C-alpha cells in the first residue's frame, strides 16, 4: 500500500529494487503539431532578438522549407542570414565555415532547420562562436566557457532526435572519428516538431532516419546508464516507431504516421540525453567514415548483430521490447533472437543491406574498423563491455 504522506525517498530501497538514480533537467520548450512551424516568428520575437543565423542544407532549400521559414521570420521583422551549405555527417570544416560566416554579422540566435546534420552543425557553430577556439576543444562534456546563444531546432526528419540533446556530433575529417561535444548550455531553447515538414522527405531519407530512430530506442533501453526515466522515453519511442514506420513507407503522405515518427524520434532523443547509446553506433561510425555509408544504413546493418552479441547481458530487456512488438511472450528464451531477426527484417523490407559483404565492405579492413570502433565513446555504455577483439568478432559476424 502506498503511503501518500511519505516524502523521503529511500535511495537504498530504490537500489535494491533495481532503480537507478538520475538527474533530469528539462530545458527545451517543445511545440508539436501539424503546421506548428508557423509559430517560429513569434517564438523568436519572444526572445527579444533581431539578428538570426539560419543553418540548413541544400536539400532543405530544394524542398522549399528554407524559403518558407525565412519568409515567416522576415514577416516578423527579423533579419535573416542563411548558412545553407551543411554537408551530411558534418565535420569540423562545416563548423569552421559557419563560424566565419556568422562572425560577419554577430547573430543573436541560431536556428537549425533540417535533419541531424543541420542541428549538429548549428550546435557546433554555437560552441565555437561563443567560446572561441576550434571544435576539437569541445570534445567531451561541459567544455563551453560561458553562455551560448539561444538555439532553436526545427527537425525535418524523424531520426536523430538531436533537438532533444545537448550534444553536437561532429566528425574530424583527418581521423575519421566522430566527436561528441556536449554541454547543457547547447540544448535547444525551443524545438518545433511539425510533422508536415517531414512529408517531403524522399523515401530513402524516410528509411534511413526511421531506422536510426528505432536503433536509438533499442540501444538506450539497455545501456549501462539507463534509468527509469530514460527507459520510459525509450520504450514509448519504440512502441510509436515500430507501429508507424511501416505506415510511412506505404503511405508517405500520412501526416498522423509522420507525427508518430517525429515524436517517437524526439522521445528516443530524450532517452539518449539521459542514458547514451551503445555498440551499434560505435560500430557504425567507422563504416560511414570509410565507405561513405549513410549513417542509417550502417546502423540498420549492425543493430541486429549487436542485439545478438549483447544477449547474455540484456536478454530480459530485449524480451520486453520483443513483447511490445508482438513478437513473443515475455518469458520466451528466444526473445532476443526474435528481436534481432525482426530488426533485420525491417532493414531488409526497406531495401537496406543486411550484411557487410552485401555492402561491399572489405574483409581485410575489419581490424582497422574494430580498432576505430573501440575508440568511439558510445561503445563504453554498451551493456556488454566491448574490446577491439569484440568489435572484430562483431564485424566478422556481420560479414554474412
């Protein structure tokens, strides 16, 4: 029986019950709904600023979203400066170019419009513009030297959930390693989630971003940093994403399904912020770097093999996700394998490669890939500890 008069939390009892402690500090106003991007002018005006840096990429311009947002901002009396040359998987070079452009007019607010690349680049620009130095100086956590500019995120894909995270993921073009640069001051002040903006995604972008979001839900649910709050976000995201992903593939104009995907990706992003990722992302990043493989393709390929690899450390948690997806009963000893097979079938149905061999990965490079994967920060949170040999074994299993 619950005692409603009890106000003291017994942390020892929580630990005994398997509950991990956490410190949740929500800092982002979230505006969700079809047509909600129309609020961008009033949102920015409420910050008492006038000079706006709008960060985006050529694909967003081609889709017409850049012009629409620019017009909405200008109609509110704001001055807009466009940096719309962000590249996929942004590097320190993208950040450097953006900072040099921004310094010419001293923006008061940064808006990122697009997928994870635009949002990561926008956050990266914010780090260097406000604290100086170069992007490499901010690898790790809490390296910002002072206040950062207000940051507004408007995702046009349902994938990274970057709008819910305090990290900018920026690649070093010389080492091919992705740097996680995190600071609570980098969090979006406002995130506008308008599912109508995601309807224009090409099919292949819908696929790779959707698979990425699904992987976030799966990985965050089992990390060593998981806690009751992060798992709530992970599991809610998982249920929304696996139900709506087939719908957006068969009917791209289904705004309700698009909304489910967008909000599910956001919840998965919140899970990342509160529990981090695992070996799938560590293994995927070297594949993207060496083979110019889209992040979502690399993720979709490696995720089933990571689930199998982690079975001994996370079988009961994987069983809960499998049960949610209607794959089995919670007590099924084969639940982890059923989950892995289901994830592999999602990638296969979406037309993605399911083995490294079919993705033309050279077997002779597995040692180098394994060495680079072992240096990725995300792998340190995997439920089963990962060594270079473990990553090499993982890649060998995925060769097919």
